[in-house]
């Protein structure tokens, strides 16, 4: 697996209470980048409850078709916030 240079940058620049979104064209390494970030986070705080959505799946796209604050708040309720 190719080590992504952005891994440490994303982890060090994250602010608690904010959501980080990684987006871009297909097949450029977004999933690999997220996997590397999660691997480092598990080593840091042993978090097992991080929520991941994948735009390739219809179910995940439908979740974000409703962008109301209440809907998104319910979606993230009980999730580990990093």
C-alpha cells in the first residue's frame, strides 16, 4: 500500500467537533488515505466507532440527499467524534 503524504497533515489539522470530508475524482486513493488515517487513530485512541460513508453506494448517497441539520445530527448521534 502506498503511504499517503496527507495522512499526518489531516490528523494534525483536525479540530474536535468538526467533520472532515475527503472527496475527489474516482480512483485517486481516497479510500486508501482514510484507511491509513483510521489505522493511525486506532493506535492513538483505540476508536472502533468511526462512521464512514462511501459515495459509491446508493444507500450512502441517499443518506446525504437530506441535508437538514436535524437529520444529520440524528445520523451522527452515538458516534465517536474524533
